């Protein structure tokens, strides 16, 4: 019975003999076998020169004879035979099967037969002609595979057999990442399925790839699919039932709005404003840069960034964008415009005794720019718009409202603007000159997906709990997610504020008054929300100044109102901002403030301590004020109130009730965790200081509460041991209250 030889040549090459993997002694045997499997026959001279190009003919042929012998010996039969002593060939009498034959001949076509390129990673050193043959065959089989797979994908799409379509197209792009036909096929597939965000994502990826690697833009056919998709998205915005999900990486609705505004501007003759806003770190600047990068419209792009250090310098943004415009016009049109531009700079327009630039001077700007911008459309992008100086903004406002210059101002900001700036924006909204796009934070689902993609690039994974922790701390902010994932991969605490995180929050809190900063610093000290009377008492502000500061913090979306157990409270909205203001305070001052908060809560018990939860709050602040014994006193009071102890008869025969706790705030595991924590704190205090009567009373109270808890859950022996310890210790320090309580508990036990 003949054995079957199978050659797997597409991918990492493997030779099987009856399903058993064959290992040849040296690589040139493999090279000979692979060459013969593909070509069937070859002359001895050709094969010798291919494998031993640096040897003499005699030496090369000798090596070849040995190689043939070793190959047949390893295979166990004469698979390689000699015809007329000059030609090498495979023995026709022995069955051979090759995956490359299945690729070329099988019907139906099986895409999985092509595992990777022909003889993947196989290489023979010093054999250039053999290497050339390898590359030629790799191109041939890759072409045959992609041709067949492309046809199969087209057929599957036509038949609506979508199960493997996306995977197959990604295989095509992995073989040739610059072939636009594959991306067009993928975009058409997504479009047909209504997955518009995926169409846009694919287009953006292709545009970036072609621009960076080849310096070109997508073809008209590719752009047509993209434009059609944008049109569909714009239509869907008018029908709530067809709204697209917000996808972080492409933001289809935001892109559709951007395209709509820019297209209308290019086809029209009026100046407009596009305001793009959202939290610092949400990707606003990247969004605009990508949109401008993939745009094929004939426009001049002028981009500047406003700076905080110059925000009080009148006209600095106005002069900055004019300077950049002059550079752009000089580069693209070779126009000498410096004299004209100098004539309309802010200092040239502003009269010394006038508060504002007059309409006459604004008209001068118009008359100067009109001829310079003839046959041009200009997009002026101002990043960090919240830092713009008001005089510059007023000039832009007048240009947009009263003149027909071909300028589109794109203002990118975090919304933390001055009141005067906000007033001008509101006026533009009212007159419909201002269009808006909000770049929102990611949702929990989008954050999880985003983190997964980030980690896939690094070949790492992350537990679900860590992903949720990143979301809750970051609030879905892309910059913070990036930084926290980097910290996670370095094995560092994910809530450790990096320089980028701190700079982001600095921007978000720009222009806050000192009173506003102090309010945030005080709110950051609390675990939860704070009532207005308590906050006012701590800050020391009168009603009207407090109202102004809180109004500004609400406007900047830094704080929120909540109702907690019937009381109206205020807290910092984002956990990352709370963490920032807590970390950036002086440690000594923080201790003093925590102590002040605790004392205020204790002093005004009737006003502020509306429930047992406030006992825990006092304990929290006392602990952070390094007043540990007082903190333990309130922690024990909190436990005692929460557990709602009642004296029961023992033993408890109802097994269904045994081990259950009727508490206000805790699960059994949480109670035991708190008891363990208090036990450790008491032990630490006992080991580090001289024991006094205050400590002994605390220890007594703890033993009593712990004993009552053990009895409650049915651990009678442990519970009674605690109660007996209470009796002994209460006698030692003459504490009659707990002595009576302990005896009372023992009476119930003995009944």
C-alpha cells in the first residue's frame, strides 16, 4: 500500500507522510523538495546552481546527489527520481497531494486553504536565484487567492450571505493594504448593512494610510461611497427611529454635521461659524484635524491655537490668524500681502481713545480682505477657543454678521468661556450664523470597546472590573482612558494623575476665581454630596457671592445637584476632577479642613446629622484629620446604629434566620470587613501608644458590638466569649453601663 505525501506550502511549510510530520536533516533538502513539488521536473544543472551558486559544478552536483539521497531516505521511498540521468522528477507511481493544487483547482473555492503566503518565512541564505523564484511564486499564489476570494465575497454579498464577508475582506486588505478595491468592497458591504459608522471609519483609515505612506488621497469611486454615506447619516438625523449609535472612533453624526456645514459654506458666499465643544481631552482637535485631512475640497486652511498667557492681550488672536493667513496666501498664491495685512492688524484698527473698534474700521478690514480672498475659500480653525481675547472675538463677530467674506471660523473649545465670550456666542446662535457640534465622552460600552482595541495593539488584556473602574474615574474622557491604560500596562495605579491628566484639568478649570477654586477644594474633601448650609458654613461666603460662584461652577459643568435621603446636596461631577483637587491640596491644610468639617458636623448635629450615615461621615473626616480614637468612636456608633441590635432568646432554632442580618447599610461581608478593620486599628493603637481610659472604653464598646453581632449570626461561642470579656474589662475600669448591658445579654442567653 502506497503512502500519501501531503505538502502544505501556503503558510509555514510542512510535509506530511500519512498525517505524520516529516523533518528533513537540513534546509536545502526542504528547498529541493518544495521546488520539485511546484515545478515537477528540473535539470540537475539548474537545481545545483540554484542551491549552491558559489560552488564549482562538480562540488554542487555532489552536494545535490547527497541531498537527493537524504530526501528519499527521510521519506522512506524513491520519491525523487532521475530521468535519463539529467532530469530530476517526482515518482509518478507515488501519490502526492498539495494545498496549492486545491487553491487553483477546487470548486467550490475554500478560502481557508490559503493560511499565509507561499513558503512563509522560508529562506535559503546566499541563494539569490532561489529567493527570486520564491518571491515570484508568492506573488502568483497571492494573486490567485485574492482574485478568487474577491469574487467569492462579491457573490456572498449579492446572495446576502454575510456570515464571513467582513473576515474575508480583512484578509484581502492584510495581503495588499494599498488596494482600494478591497476598501470599496468593505465600505459597500457596511453601507448595505446600514453600518454607516463603519463606512466612515474605513474611509478615515484608508485616507490616513494613503496620505502617510503614498502621499495621495482616495479615488473618486471611494469618495463617492463616503459622500453617499454622509448623506444617509444627514437624512437619518431627521428621523429619531433611525438614529445611529454614537461610535467613538468615527462619530458619524458629528462628521455628517461637519460635512454639511463645510459643503454649504463652500457652495455659498457668506461667512459662518462652526463651534465644536466638549470636555478637554474628548478628542475635539483630533476630530477636526482628521476631517480636514480627508477633505478633498479646494479650501485654504488657516490653523492657530489660542494661549492662556495672552488671553488678556487685546487683539492677539486677531493678529495671529492674520499672520497665518498671510503665510498661507504667500505659499499657495505667491502673493505679497504683508503690507495689506499690516494695515488691518488690531493696533492699526483700534483708536487710542475708543473702547472698541468702530464699524468704519471693520469695513476697512472687509475692503482689504475681499480682493485678497477672491477665488478662495478660507477655513480658520482656532483651537483652545476658551482662551480667546474678547476684542478679537468681537471683530470676528462683526465680520461674520455683517459681511459676505468667504471665511468659515471653526472654534474648538471646552466650553469654559468667559461670560462676555458666551454672550457673543449666544448672539451668533440667535442669528443662525453659528452651527454647533458637541464631542461627547464615551459611554461605558464604548469605553470597554476602546480599551480592548488599545490593548489588542499591545497584545494584552484587562479584567472587566478594571475597565469599569477606568470608565467611572475617567467619565469616558478619551485622554484619561489613554493615560490610565498606559498606567495599567506599566503596573502603576490607574488613578495616579499623569502630567497630561493634570494639564487637561487645568484647562477645564481655567479662569475660575479663587473662591471657585476653594469651593472645589472643599467639595473634594467629601465622600459624597454636601448640603448648602454646611458648605456655606465651611467656606465663610455670604449668600450672594456663594450664589455667583456656584452658578459659574454649574455653568462650567464642574458640579451637580443631587437629592440624597431627602436633602439637597452638591458634589463635584467628575471623579477625576475631585481626585485632582484632593491631591493638589497641602496635606497639613487638608488635615485641618477635615478636622473642621468633623467638628462642624458634630457641633450642628441637629441640623446636619439627619441619619446614621452622617456618623460614618464624621468618622471619615476624623480619620483624615489624624484623630483616630475619635474616628473609631463614631465608626462604632455608626455600626451600632446600623445593626439595629435587639436582645433575642438563644439558641436560634430557625435555621432560615441564622446567619442573616437585618441592617440599615451593610451586607454580612461588609459588616465583617468593617469589624476586622476596627480590630486592626485598635491593635495598632495599643502597640504604638500608652493605653488610657478612652482607648479602654472604645475597646469595650467594640467587644460588645462584635459579641452582639456574633450572637446575631448564630456564632454563639464566639459571641458569648466577647460578652464575658466585656464583663471582665468593664469591672476593671468601673464601666457600669457596659457591665449592665453585658449581664443583660447573658440573662437572655441563660433563659
